[in-house]
C-alpha cells in the first residue's frame, strides 16, 4: 500500500486550562490549578484516512479536536497542516484555514443557530469567507444540501432547525461543513445523540462524502463499535494522553493496553449469547487537575504492576472500598484505628496512616490483603514500617509510560517495554 | 468493579416482602395521552405487560416512542393535561384509580424510580445523609434515628459507596457515584418495583457497564422487579430477562431477551437490531422514514409505512396481539393470525417513497 | 419575506400558545395601550382644540370652567381645554417613551453584546459604570440629566427622552450582557467560529437574534415607568414647557392649586390618563413576560379526550 502523505502532523500537543478557584480566588483572579486536557499528544492524519479518537469523558478527545481548528488554544507543541504550523497562526490566518478544516458537532440541535434558516446557516459559511453574491451562495448551498441528501432542497431551505428531525439537522451541520470544500472534517461524536435507526444513515453519508469529496476524517467518539466500522486507524485516549494507537484491525484483534481491553469488554452488545463482562475496571476517570502518579490508568487497572505509580490516594480508595464490605460495628472500630483519611488525599509515595497504634493498623491492612491477595495495589507497596501511632506505607516509585512500538501498534504501558516491532509481550 | 459480597442477614433485611407468585405489576391496555396545542399526543396507546417478582423487563425503543411516558405513567408522575386509563395492578391493587394519598404512600415505599440525570434529583444543598433521612422519614416517620442511619448506610454499602462519604454533598461525588447514590436512595425503602429511566445514558462506557452489573445483581439478590427503559439494545441484552419493544405508543413485541433478539418476529424489532452498530457490524443498515405523528397516527399498523414486509391489510386494520412463536407476544399481520386477514390482504402494500424529507 | 413572516409569527405566538391570566393581561393591556396610541397618532383630529388654544372663533374659553357640552372635561386657569390637553398629552407621552426606548435599545443592546461577548476589563469597566448609574436613585438622575440636557437642547421632547434613556440604559445593558454571557457558550457560537466567522459577525448574526428576545419585556415595563418619570419631571416644572406640548405631569402641577378651590376636573383627567396608560403598559409587559418567558409560560393545551376503545 503506497503511503499517503501526512495531511495533519501533530507534535507534542498540549492544551491546558486554568481552573478558577472559589469565590475568593475568583475575586483576586488567582488560578486554582491547571487541567491538562491534552497532555503531549503526537499523531498524524494521512490523506484520505479516517483516524478515530476513542475515549471516555475527560480523555481530552474533544479538546484535541477543537485544537485542530484552533478553537482551543495550544499550550505547547505544534499542529502542522500543509507545511504550516497552526498553533502560531494569527486569527485571520486561522479563519482562512477553516475553509480547509471543518467540524461536525455532537448535538445537531445545539450546533445550529435557532434563529437562522437552513439556507442562512449553510450559506453563512460562504458569506463569512467573502462570497458576496447571494445568488452564487444559494447555488452552492443547494448543491451542498443535495450532496448531504436533503432533497427536495426547496423543502428545507427556509426551515428552521426546530422544524427538522435529529438526522436532518445533522445533515444540515454536515452541509455547512462541506460547503466550503474542506479537506479534513473533525467529527465530534456525530452520531451519538441520534436515534439508533438513523445513526447508520449518517455514518453512511459520511462515508459517501469521504468517497465523493476526497475527505479525511478525525472521528471522535466514545463508542468503540462505530469506530471499529468507520476508522482506518484508532487512537485510544485516557486522561489527555494516547495510550494505544494503531490500525483498527490490529487494535481490535489484539488489544494490548489494559484500558483498551476494558473498553472492549464493556462495550454493550445486543447479542444475548455473549456473556456479561464481570472483571470491569473499578472506579471512574480521575480528576484531571490532580491526575494519578505514573500511569493515569493504574488505579483502575487489573494488570497493574509495582512501577505503575502507586500512591496514597490509591490506599484511600482501597480502605474505603474495604469498608463497604464491613458491618457498621467493624467499620466503626477500624475507622477509629485508621483515623482521618485526609492525609491520604495527596499524591504521595510515602504516607503515614493510623492513630490507633501500629499493630492495629497493620492488622487491618493484613486483613484487607488476606481478603483480596490479588489486589494490584499490594504489588506497589515497597514497605510498611511502624511510625508513631500508626504505620508508614512506602510505595515503589512510579514510571510514566511513553508510547512504544509493540507488535504493529504503539502502546503506553509498562507491560510493553520492548522497542522491537515483532516482540509483543504477553498480557 | 467487584461487587461487595453481602452478608445473609443484610440481604434478608432488604428482601421486599413478596407475597405469592403472581406478577408484581400487571398492566392492561394502558393509555397515556398528552394535551398539546395541536391536539392529544397518543404517547402510550394500549400497552399490556406483566412483571414477575425479581424480573427485569427492558423497555426499548427510539426517542418519542412513549417508553418514558409509560414509565412515568406507571408511577403516576405525569404533567398537567395528561390523561391515562386502562388498568395497572400493583399486587392486585389498581394503581390508576387509587386516591392521590394512597398513590403517594405507594411511591417511594413500594414503587421506586431512577432517573437519567441523578443531579437533577439530588438537592445540592443537602448532604447525602439528609437525602436518606428525608426519604425514610416520609414513609416511616416513627423509625428511630439510629435505625434510619443504619438503613441508609446499608443501602450505600450495597452500592459500593463507603460509609466515609455519608456526610458528603452530592457535588462531591462523580457521575457514576451519583447514579449509585440514586439507586441506593431508591432501594433504601425496599420497593418491590423500580422504574429506571435511561439510568446509564449520561455515563461513560466503563461506568455504564458497572451500573448494568449493579442492576443485574439487584434482581438476583433482592427480587426487586425492574422496568429498565433504554434506547440501547446492548444494555437490554446484558441486564434484562425479558424485553418489550415499543414503537409509536405500542408494545409491538415482547418476550424473553434471548428469544426475541435471536429470532425477532416483528419487522421493527428486526430492523432496530439490524440498524444497531455493534462490534460485529460489517455493513450499515437503517430504517427509512420516521415514526408517525402520534397526534394523528396512521390507521392499521403504525410501522406499515416504513415496514419492508408491509401488506395491504397492514395499512387498514390494526394488528392483533398474538402469542409469539417461542413465547411472548407480537402484533404483526405477517406473523398472524392468517385466517383473519381479509381476501387480498396479503398483497404487497404500495408504500410511498420515503425520502430524507421524512427521516427521523 | 422570511423576516416578515418571522416577525408576524413572533407577534402571534403570545396569543396562540398561552392560556389563563397571562393572556388576559396581555389583551387588556394591549387594548388600553392601543387606545392611547390611537389618541396620540390622531390627536389633531380627535382633540376638539389645540393644546395651547385658549379661544375659538375669537371667543375666549371660560377660565376654569366646569365640564360642559362645549368643554367635556372643562377648562383650566390658562383657559385651555382640559380634554384637548389630555389627548395631546398622550401624544407627548408616547413620543417621549418611544424615543427613549429607541435610544436605550440603540445604546444599551450593543454595549451589552460587546461587553458580554468579549468579557475581560472592558466588561468590568462597563459593568461598574452601569451599576453605578443603576444604583443612583433613578428620579434624581432623571432630574440631573434633564437639567443638563434642557440647557443644551431646550425643553424639547428629545431632551426629555434622552434624560429618561440615561436611567433605563443600564437595565437593557444588564439583561443583554447576561444573556450574551450564557449564549456565547452555546455550540452554535462555536460552530460559527469553526466556519471562520469574525467576532462582529458572530455578534450580529448569531448572538443578536437570540439575546434580543428579552428586550420587548423590559421595553414595555420600562415604558410604564418612563411615563411616571416623565410626569414626575413635568410636575416639578422640568422638561417640556406647557406651550411646547401638552404634558400630563405639568398639568397636574398647575391643577394642584385648583383642588382646594373645588376645581377637580383639571387634575382628574390628566391623572386618570397617567394611571390608565401606566396600567396598560404594565399589563402588556407582565403579559409578555408570562408568554415569552418559558419558565412562566403556561401553554394553552387542548383538553385530552380519550376515544373509546372500539374507535381505535
């Protein structure tokens, strides 16, 4: 297969957002911290390719998509498009660029101005790029609407968004995106708000548009099933990073990153013969303002090992989960021995726990360990030493895994340390 | 998420007192119509189903098919101007003709509800503890404070929420935790029947799977009957015993999930399953056209204008609900009863060309 | 064409989609206000005499004459016909109010849009200025402005309208700014940016149409308030002079001395006119509020009549 040239070349892109603090902080204008929505992503989009970005909320996939249009300002890194760097462009250069890169939004009802007719909405894209003649605009609008299947066009031109069904609205959004003849469409969950019976139709339309207009897509979704059908290459994202990227077939045939595997297991499937997944990752996507140490996925990872970045907050989760299984009396006794969990709220690798005596705390920890010896956290505990009225738990230092070549795909996981392309470590 | 194992005592305590083996909920020919500025929307138009103790029934359909209205109608939570009739028996007692006071007593204590957006149902100014105390006090005002706390903590623990979070505020919880909180809040009064309206739609993929698992455990461990309303056939396959497929205000097919999904009888069920994109999808299928206007639905079968198998009879005569081959019910002339189809009724129906103009 | 249809539909919405009290308030308010508007437009034909006319056919009107067949509402001390002055007063009031609303909209709406859209220091400075204006006792502010402006423009309708605008602009600004702040987060605004629209375009074509919808409500409610303020200024002898135009407040001031002398008609009719017009405008405003504001709106639902089962 001849390699197509890269259309978009993203290098080390980061998009950080400042968090506003409480009322007082807002008054004095102080920031409460930074959310690394996109945290050092490198990826390319080839001509004519569909690249999927798959992840849960908070994975930064939408922010990344918006950064590709210059809608979210890059904190660092570069976005190359046609040899130019998008991140250093002026506002007017960016505006001109948007004739080439366009966006399709998740909620078609929100993406259309409620006080504009279909013709106005689609035509405005031309108008802002200097097409003065309304006759000429009308012609192009009609052409775009026909291309997205909104025919007979006369029926739709003067309709308002509220008079259209969800699928029709998404067609209008697509028409607005293609009317200027772009080369890349960034589609942010284009079908997830639509009814089941029209999803396939819109996806088919996007495939047709790709074929007819030679488009390339960046397809952003949380839904593995549509990504599998639609994408040539897939990047799995978690908390602002790409954890696995490769050809769609390879990712689905041999998922490597534990997160990818978990997503595949959890994808709902209408086949009743399929057994319900039991070993799902616990917990939820952590707070991006204070991400976990080491690998961001380690607190939820069933395969985590010693150097994944274990820390105090994981111990807190462990204790709390443990207490959901204890009777109230046991809980009262144990929580008295352990004391406040506030000391466990920070990302520390060495932490003091307990106030009811070292032995009491130690026996609680041992009991938890006996009940669930397979709990990955214990692999990360280096040492438990007596420390005043409690114990000190030391964790192994964590490693922040980088994307590495592993069997035809790139994976960011310490389980795949090898650089050689043929060696895929077990998992 | 590994589910906490429950000690037998606790489990027994949470058993709703199920008497007899009859259905918990039995709905017969239920109709719910809404008033609008244009006329009455026949959101639910003659729906019948039974729900056995400990059973989960998945109510699946596209937006606007009336599934949420049916759920709310069963609970008696309908907006002004809506009317309902038919018969809904909760353990033999007719819910629809009950006095408002009795209905209120029943809601919460016997009938629970879980919503899509947990935050809209939780008061941000009240601690979790206050939510539970309020819910329990409403129905058991004489329960001593210690008991109340005890019960609340038990319900939370079952949902995997640690007792350390009992005094927290709703906003301190993540989305999935809030949904668990809602489920715990619905369970704390040990209702025999719960309506869950799209409980996982707003959640992430992994958290959705966790909640599905919790719902799964619910029916097994507590014999709580659940009406799970969803648009996601995948969720139905994973969490439900039986499924009812709803289209334009009617249940067109119902039966055991395995039976219905393996061999769908109604063309709509089949087309809905075919148009669902799953990991095994190799080609794209879709249903042309859009659901009918429920203010003035077409005569005969409401799916006829979009149906690939439509016959002449479908456009004129209402289909009859019949026993589904393999168990359950279905209403479709293509399935039967053939002896009631008038002469010439089996001819192919001349359908109007369905353009994008009518798309959903 | 489309625009005209849009306007017509928007005008019809309050009637077609509402029920109950809101609808009645709107209808009664519109009728009252409509009568005054008609009086204002056709004053030269409806009023029996001019507003500063003291004689007809060379015969002077009676001084403070009681209501009679000649002068239905009587005459005042300056020999003017009270009925004519009351009718001409409607013209002054409507002129001033329309002009001042126009000024408010022309200044307040763009300021609010720009301030809400850009945010930052511009927003803060404008907010501060507007809040300061708003915090002032409005009548005091109107007095100060009318002093200043009457010096510049004389006691004209324009000067009074401008001084009234000064006290109402902050309200328009506030409402438009706040709706802009929330509307600019909408996806369709980001979509506009994504097609390459400039800020000006976004404000004009995407935000304006959606933030302007709350203006009619404040407009009518402010109009009622403006009538009172105008009358207040006139009563204090500020603003429009009685020879320039008929003004109810001014007439009330002159009627003050009459009341003790048993001459009730000079005060009653202008006073009644103020009360009626203010009531009418307030009803329109509240009615509009209930019909346009989705949180207050009660839709007129057709009653549900379930057909018998055999009909299905």
